C-alpha cells in the first residue's frame, strides 16, 4: 500500500508539530501554502493558530475556494482548535468578514473556554481511541455549540462538545499535536488510508 | 447510540504545556504594537495574530524620555474589548506587581520588556508564579535560557526597539542560532562547561543540545519596519515577528501591516515580498544604532 501524503495548511500556526505527528503516524507530511501544493496531497490538516488570521490569508492567497472544493469532494481533513473553527459550517460569533471552509455541520463558539488564563489541560475520552484518555491541551479553545444530524460527537468536556466527525472531516477543540501522543493523528491517517483504498 | 464519553479529571491551568503551547499557535504570525482600540482593530483586520497593548510605541518612548511604565488598565481593557485575537502587554523588568496587575486584567501574554524602564537591576520576575505566560527578550543563548529557567514560555530577540533598524535583531538572532549550532557539536563532557560559560542551567543546555532549538518558541523583535525585514528575520530562523513602531509610525499603517503579514507567511518567496512591498507609502524614518548613546540602548537592559 502506498503511504498517504498529508498536507498541513501552513499559513500560520503550529504547523511543525502537526508535521512531526503525521510523520510519526506513518504519513508523508508536507506544508501547503499554495493551490498547486493543495492539489498534490491526499488529505489536509488545518493546524491551531489564529482563526481570523488563517481565514484572511486563505482568502488573500486564493486558497479558500480550492479548499472548499476539495473538502466538498470528500478529501479527508482534520482541524485542531482554529482548524475546527475553519471546518465549521457556521461560527456563532464571527469577526466581520471571517470566512470558513466548512464541511462539518456544526455551530462553533470561538474562545468559548475563555482567554489564556483559563486555558487548561484535561483528560478526554475520545470515541474510537483505545486505551487511556487523550491528554487534551485546550488553548483559548473553541467548543461546538450544536451539531447537525450527520455529525458524530466523539468527545465532550464538562458538557461541551470538543471532538466531532462528519464523513471524512475530523475536528478537535484541543491540540493532540502538542502532546507527543499520536493516536488522534493515527486515527486520521487511517481515515485517509480507507479513503484511498480501491472501491472506497 | 451509546452516550458520549466525557472526561472526569480536574482541568489544570497554567501548565508549561498550556503556556508554551499558546506561543506555538502564534508561529508564522505577526504581533503588532498598538496604543488604542482603533489601532488594535486595524492590526486585527490586517491579519495580526496578536497585539501588544502599550501607551507609547518605543519610538515615542525614545523621543519623550522619562520613565516608561506598564500601560493604564483602562486602555488595556479597551483593547481587550475591541479585538478577539490575543492581547499582550508589557511589564517592567522585575516589576512583578505590574505583572500581577496585567494577569488580573486578563491579558493573554506578559512581555517582561527592556523597552520599559527596569524596576529591578538584579532580578527578573519569577514567571512560574503566574498562570499568564511570559515572553522575554534575549540577545544571546545564555540570556534566553536564564529567562526560560525563570519561567518564560516564549523568547524574542531584543533587537533595538523604536529605531526602525533591523541590525540589532539580526545580530541577536544570529548569535542565538550560532550558539545553538555550536552546542549541537558538543559531546556530553563538554555540556557542563558550556552551561557554566552560558551561565544557564545544565538541564536546559542539554535539552537545547538535543533538540537543536530552544524548548520554547523564538520570535524576532526590535527594528522590523518593512515586509523584507520581516521575511529576513524568518529566513534567519525566527518563528514569527513582533513589529513595534514600524507600523503605526509609517505613512499607511493598514497597508503596511497587511504587507508585513503577507511577507511573514511567504518569507521565502521574493515575488510575493516584492508585491507586498509596492506602494506602501513612507516607512518610519529610523535611527542608526551606531550613533545611539549607550544609555539609550534598550538591549543593554536585562542580563
């Protein structure tokens, strides 16, 4: 079986940590900043960062429409924190002009867990991840306010939805890429492999 | 459908991972100095990843003289209200009460900054005592590691703030990178003496030798005035840039801010940097650092 090529949207954010986690999960990981680079990957990770900045740069450099087209066509995609916001069909409280790629039928609330002083670590049980809970690192993190019928809730923290999946799109409010535990990235790479398998 | 799993453990705030992880989220971005809510909005609209709230930009601190202190709480609160991106603010070196005040106001990062007049000539603040993370300036690796040993979760070059002259930022970043590269070549026997020379804890020195980088995010600051300056700092190894006086002391701040953001993301693409540099209006005038009297060199503050 060929090794899947997974891009990391490298406009801004913790790109390096995702590249390391993907490589550890047996994918070929590369940065994506241009439409032609997007065309060459089997799947994409949207990292943590500032969602307003990532959204603006994506529009500015002509990436927003190609991103939407690929996600709509079923390209596997995984977003953490700002990446989760980028994959939401709707933001509850967007900044003016803030656009998302969409792909997951959900409404998100930005910085829902508070400012940096309220940022925290907590153990999170994620459906589909075997063994110990995932160490959830939440940094000015969003949560998912509500989901549509097709969106599967994978984890909650204190009653708030913090991990979801719809089809080939996966999103978490927290940052597995900061922990050295690559099980969530392995889950995503498995999704990518399944998508590449003949007959899928 | 079974019920959704939910975590049980008590959440923990202010951990090293949460503090350092916050800086990881800022990588590849531009942090801009702003003095009011209106400038903060311009910065956010231009794509800044965070703003630094301060009463006077460094160029004005230089011009006005006097003692430079933490900004007024109401001004910081107005900026926090105005934008959704993270807000940073500066405390004087060693003025841990200013830092306590900034933490209570809810700022996202505290810059223990040489741009303000130092409050203590011997001690920096104990940054482990705070849940709010700290960024500190450094001119070399030893200084960076001493700040990290005190709890800093992010390091920036000091450069020479308020000059619009990138030469000192280049010097400091090259110095830090060169010293890291040298450590990489040392064997274990040599690391003890290296720690002594660097005046930094052995454990941190060993960690840097193994990682080949600082254990925290490294940004550049002090003197960036143009898109090409920002791209230069990134090509030299900075993971992002602070821009102080360079934006709001220029002819067209909104345009220059957006241009510096673009050049910071596409730092290795001269064509995009060229496009971003077109029709920006006047850059800030700038000061030649070699004509700057010793007493006016902010980089000498801190140790």
